[in-house]
C-alpha cells in the first residue's frame, strides 16, 4: 500500500466516524434530549402517528435505536486498521458518511418546520442508501461480522427510510393543503402503500433475498396497518393494503433467498470437450 492510498483510506475512515457523531447529535436533538422538539411534535405535529393515513404508529420508530446501534458498530469497526484497505469500505465508506450527515440534516429541517426541505433531504438519503445497497449486493464480504455490520445495517437503514420517505411526503402534502385532485384519501393511501410494497419486492429481487431490508420495510408497513386499524384516522382499506404489502414483500424475499442459497451451493457444470470434426 502506498503512502497516498494509506492516507486517503485513513481520511475516509475518520470521515465516517465523525459523520456518526454528527448523526448521533442530530438524533439527540430530534428526540428532545438536547433541548429540541421531539420529531413527532415538530413542524406542527405533521409527522404524528395520526397526522396522515400513511403515518406508522409510534412504536415503529423504536427501530431507530437498532439502526443507530448498527451504524455505531459499523463506524467503529471500519475504523480498525485491518479495515483500512478493505475494498468494500473504499466503495461504501463515503456513502455511509453521506447518509449519516443527511440523516442529521433531515432532523434539523423538520425541527425548523421546513417540511418541503425535509422531503428533498430524505429523497437524497434514499438515493444514497440505494447506491450503498447496490454496491453491497454487488460485492461480497468476509465473515459474519461484516455481514451484520455492513449488509445488515445498510439493509435495515434503507428499508426503514423507504417507509419514512412516503410518510414524510404524505405529511408535507397534507401540510400544504393538497386536496388529492378529488380522489378519496383512502384511495391515495392504498396506492402509496402498494407502491411501498412494490419497492420492497424490487429490493428483494435486486438484493437476492436480503433479509434486513425486507425486515425493516415490513416492520414499517406493519405499524402503518396497526395505526390505521386501531386509531384515528381509521382506514380499513389502508390497513389491509399494508398487511397485503407485507405478505408480498416477505413472500418474494423468501423465494429469492432460497434461490440465492440454492444457486450459491450449486457446483459449476463441467466443461464438455467436443471433438473437432474435419470440414467437408
């Protein structure tokens, strides 16, 4: 390893770690622990569980504790000297760092009541995480620690942010008085939930049955169903659509997971040597 590559790798490692600190401080502000307004009460309560038909119930947000714990583990693990020249970390490091900074930016934009800006920020976050997910799928790690801290954490992060994005967009549209062009709110909600389910199916196929992304996306959809079937605003149609979306995501994920495991264990077919016949 040259001195230049060693230096650039070290810079990348510390950028990821510092970005984690930024994200953690942002999350503490978002929770109200550092004097900020809790996210669900910020922006006039636009992101409360009863604000829109797409909003998940409050317990859904406990997944952030798992995601932050995983991100902390990833940031510390990639800081180890043994991971300095890890090819996957070279591909993923700055994307992880960008996602952490965008996470903090999203919290601050909501705290400031700038819902339109929060939509743009969370859209950028989805794009960054989708790129990280794509790169993690295209490359293979070594050992279960990397599988958990890299593939697992990125998958959990992406799946949940997909749900958070549709909820954020719905909250913003309601806040600006969007009337739905005369289409009933239940119809819009079912369509959005179906879209989230299709995204989950696409990620299951693209990720060849990655469990983490399906787990967090399904977690979010389950709590959308709980919120709509047990509290205002009630919507049996939305709750039922969310349950159906979960079933589709889980089913497709399991199918592709089984296919992926089967294909990885399949021995390559032996090459067949065909005789060369003289041309006539």
